[in-house]
């Protein structure tokens, strides 16, 4: 079927490339929404209270605030080096969760300050196993003996 216009005859049926581009962008939009929804759902799960009435984020904030006086400049600089490979948009969140675990270890061991030992143990405990490879490479590159932590790395 053709439509008569001032410019001549126009086809009423859309072209094949146009339909393919609509389908492509539909899948791109749905994929982006699924990925975003996955990360939002993970954040939502962190906010839900556990059996003790506090959420995972509440506990992270508690340990960071409780250990704040124990952090020295050397420990802060070492933590910054540890989180350097994390992509910039996620670095602050990763640093906070790792600092919470380091603070928990330091407070529970009744230390007077956060040391490299606490930082390494906290990093291993707070991060997934796939990130341990980076830690081992980092420690070897800087000449730090990690043999006391082999049982944690697995």
C-alpha cells in the first residue's frame, strides 16, 4: 500500500533496518534495567534487618565509628593502596566495607591502633576469594610476607 503525499509515494510499511534498530534498543533498555535492578536489589538486601535487629550496613557503620580513633595515617594509606584496583565509582563503598571489617578485627583484638596485619586480615575476610589473587600479587610486589595469612586466602 502506498500513500500519496506532496513528496511522492511513500511506503506505509516500515523498513527492515528500522524494525531491527527498535528491537536492538528494546533489548538494550531491558538489559540495562535488569542489571540496574540487580544492584538495587543487592543494596536493598543489605538494608534489611537481620535477627539481631541491625542490618549489614548498620554493623558496617558501627565498626567504622567504633574503630575511628584507632586509624593512623599509615593504615589509611595502606587501605588506599589496597582498594586502588577497584573501579572509581565503587571504590568508596568497597573502602567502607573493608574498613568496617578491619575495624572489627582491630577492636576485637583490643589493639591500640590499626596495623598492616589488621588491614591484610580484614581485606581477606571482607573481599571475595577472586580478589585474593590481587592481594597476593600486591604483597609480593611490595615485599610483604603473607605466610601468616595463607590459611585465610585458600
